[in-house]
C-alpha cells in the first residue's frame, strides 16, 4: 500500500450554476485555456436532465456526473444503469448506503455502459461530505467514532465493494492511504485558495496542500464560478495543485 507514482487529474470544475446559458458561457471561456473534466451536480441535472450532460459532452468536455446516489440496492442499480449509458467519466454514490447498495451500483453502472457500448465510468463513494465536521457527526448523526475513522472505514468498504475510489477531504488522505491499495482514487472537494473562508465547507485545504497531501484530483466550484475571471482562477488553482 502506497509507494507508486500518484495519478493526478487537472482540477475538476464544479459547474454549479443556475442556467444553461451560464453553463455554456463558462465552458466557452474555459475552452480557450483547456478542457478540464466538468462536474455536473444536482443543480444543473435536476433542472435540465440528461440533455445538460450531452451539451457538455458535445462541447468536447468529459463529464463527472455527481448525483451521490443513496437508495435501496434495486433502485440504485437501475439508476446507475441509466447513468452508465450516458458515457460519463466519473460518477458518485454514498458509501453510507452499505455493501449491497454499492455492489448493486457498480453492477448497474457497468451494465449500462456495456449496453451503450461506452467505457464504464469511474465510481467514487462519498465518505463524509466535506460540509460535515466532528460536531455534526457526533451531535446530529450520533456517530461515536471520529470523523477520520469513519472516513477510513468507508474507504475500506468502498474498495471492498469494487469502487474506483472515494470522495473525501484531503485532510483524511494519509489515513485512507494506509488502508487502501495503490491506484485507489481519492478525489477531494473542499478546496479554497486560502483557508480563511466563509461558506458551508468545513474540512478545507488549499490546492497546494491537497497536492502535498497526495490528492488524485481536486474539485473546485465557487472559487472558479464566482470569480470575476474564472479562467485565471482556474489556471491559478491548477498551477498550485499540479506544480512539483
Ligand atoms: O463531500 C463533498 C462531495 C461533493 N462536493 C461537491 O463539490 C463541489 C464543491 O464546490 P465548492 O463551490 O468548491 O464548494 C460541489 O459541487 C459539491 O456538491 C463537496 O463539496 N463535498
């Protein structure tokens, strides 16, 4: 475990905007610099459905479809089959759904991709959302192990059920790497250019810290989408994350 050369993706851009027009504008701006993988989340998908995925793909971007499935195994399998057919590169499921649900999700995703003749997406399990901290975990969820133990245990479950990796905070990377194999992906949202921030994210690191801690890829939304100059914001974050 550990020791191999770390695979690193350029930052995933979370396209959390309200309209198709805003999404297209941002993609056109980014495309001038390069074409990072675009994360489509609940806001755009629930507003516009699969056509938003196609719009992004038609512009030449790979898609990370982040719908965080969490339901009974049969429902998750059938939903994942539909996602598998869309030809996206990454998608997500909640580790808290358990062993059976995770395996069903994997099966559905692979079956959908096979039926459509496309490559199956990398399936990432959400461990603990980066908006959760120890206080919420203990006082609201009544979990009596530490946040890091919870994330570590979900990462093991994810690996044992055929997930390609997890979503976590970069703060938990060394704990996860201790119990998972080389090549297991750790993709990390909760990224802010400076640690001082004023929003819903609780477990936050900078792009440079994410690199130092060994993240395979950072997910960045508002620091790019709400910037006056989204392309420059993307390039600055990319440089801080990728440079050796
Ligand atoms: O634990 C998680 C899982 C997913 N996300 C998603 O990442 C982006 C982060 O956006 P920011 O604007 O940079 O906070 C967003 O789409 C979340 O749904 C996460 O933040 N934490």
